C-alpha cells in the first residue's frame, strides 16, 4: 500500500512511523489529521513547538501518539536505577551517559541537518537517561562540535541538594570508538550498565560494581535477556487502546528532553582547513 492509501484506509486505526527523523513531525501530523493513532520512532520530532502542536492535534482528534524509545522498558534499566539510588545520598555524585559510534558514510541520514544529526540520533538517549536519573532540564548546558567525518556533542549540569552535589554529563559522537554506557559514581563506588541503549533481544545485560573508581576489579550481576523493543511496543499499544489516553504520551518529559536537544542542535561550523570550532548554547 502507498502512504496515501494507508492514511485513507478507515480500517487502519494505528500507524508506525519510522521515517527519517526530520520527517517525523509532518508524517505524524498527516496521520493524526487522517484519524490515526501513532507509534513513532524516537525522537518524536526535533522542536518543542512541534511536540506541542502534535499533542494539541491528537487531543483534538481523540488520538494517541506514543514515542518508541525502548531502553527504559528493559528490566535492566529499572535494576540500574535502583542501584543508582543507593549512591544518591553521598556528598558527591557523578552521573554520566555516553553513546559514541564509529564514522558513518557521507550518505548516512545522520549527516543531514534536517534530520538532526548526532544530536537527534544519539543525544536523545543520553539526555533522556540523565533526565530520568534526576538531571534538571533547565540546568543542562549543551555544546556541539563538527568537523569532516566527525560530530560530537555534550550536555553538562550540576545540582546542589541538601547534602549532595550531583554532576551530570552526557556525551555522544559519530566518528569515534564505540561506547554505550551509563554510570553513577560517588567517588568511592561506581556502578555502570553497558550497551544500555541498544540491548539485543538475546543479550543478558550486566550491571557492574566497582569498589573504587580507580580499581579495575569489578563485581557484576546479570539481568535476564528481554526484547526491549517488544516491551516498548506492548506498552505503547496499551496506551493506544485505552479510551482514557489521548495526546502525546509522557508529553512533559518529552518536552523537557526535546527542549535540551533543540538547544544542542545548532551545528558548529567547520573551518576551511577542517579545524574544529565549538559552539556552546545557554538556555
């Protein structure tokens, strides 16, 4: 079936949108206008005003939009959050989320400005994880750097509680050695979860514990394999069939994340000789 045939078919109640990121907003808007519920790949769109427009249209149409960001639905993520809470009362806590991938060919969609680059593809995961671990969205300060064949970005923040100072750092890049990990440290102990953002269905994640940040010896416990994509889709389907649910599911959390990423999306220019220029964004 063609796109038009799908949208015009009254027998189709829900569509899955997996187009390139820069087309998500237009595709979601067209589907909602046609009266469809939506499951959409992360990120739902690139700008906060687009999220608000889709939410308003979904409420108007009595339809539901669910963003498929799968990693939080894997049991390993919940287990890691519980472990992280054990370190949360230390005087100094450092939380890091990192997602780096090797160089991609020039025709890869991630290089196209209209699709959000590494910010949308990889930064989405890092910022989302930091927000779920308590980072204040208003304090996250993004920066971005781009040169031929390489793009990097980061966000940083610190938060002072009653007895704890927590620092947050997110790092993402295209064109570097592969890394996919979230870690929490109190300066004495460290826990980390590797491959957190892309567990294969048959992979048994391990949460590693170090007694000292400088100690290479680790203890680990293993979480049973699970298909996080399937778990995510099951959750989204429950929201879609629930007559009480309309609009963009988890809208406020998505808005916080998209607002941070939108600030980071401005690309740093590349000098003629390929030297990196860095742009920081305050918001």
